[in-house]
C-alpha cells in the first residue's frame, strides 16, 4: 500500500496491517497514538503505565487487525486501550504498588464502570448488544464524550449517535433485566432507574 497518504481510510490501513504491512502500521500509529496517549494520560498519571498500555494496544492491533470491522478505527482502538489500562491497574494492585495518583471519587466510579464493562453483569449485558451500539455507549458513558465528539470519533452523524445511544441504553437495560429476572434489578450502570 504505497505512500499511506492522509486520505487513506483506517479500514484500508487495517487491511494492510492484517497483511503484515509495517508502513501501514506506522501510518495508523501516527494517526491515532497522540489522542490515545492524551486520553490514557487523563485516566492514569503514571507515564510509564501509559507508555506500556499504548504499546500493548498497538501490539494487539498488529496481531488482530483482521478482526476489525468497519471504517473508523477510533472506537476499536480506544476499547483496546481502555481494557489494557484496566488490566495494568489490576496488575499493579495485585503487586501492591499502585503508581498512579489516586483520582478523585468520580474517577473511582469510572474505574468501577471500566471493570464492570469487562467482568461484571454490565460486561455480560454489553456482550449481548450489537458492536455499533456498544461503541456508542462506551464513547458517551465511559469516555464521557459529547454527541459531537462521539460522532467524530466513530465517523457517524450526530443524529445516528443519539439514536444508537437510546437504542443501546434500552437494549442494555433489557439485557440486565434478563440477567436478573427475579425482579430485583442490580444498580443501573447508566444512572437513573434500572
């Protein structure tokens, strides 16, 4: 894939990466590493952990580029990076050496949500909704992005973000209700009544 110009889509770069094209990988890294680093730094004050998570994210991209579906890679890359950050924090906690600054209470809630997205009932319920709805939920709820920012990140119109967010919340509530059929709902991950 010669040149890797700015107008080459993420999907085309990922196809080239899946074929072992290291220049495509470099172009993808150049395009996305900056904003990923910024977002990770907002969630973790330890620059070494941020560097490791960023590196692990792109190693995963190199290994699994063929599994990406869709045009834009932003949502997929952030999902990979956020999961690696949660994993890195768990490793630190197990080792008894937490090297990031303790965030304010709101960030602690964020960590619980991120962990719930991976392992709890919320994670199980999220696995039951479609990937495009899951991406919108992660961008708007977990990342706290605005509708406009989410639209830019995912490469879809703002109206589509709003529609998918409504559908995602409804499907997530239904999936959570299915996990707790006794009528005793767990806490709502999205705020408000479950």
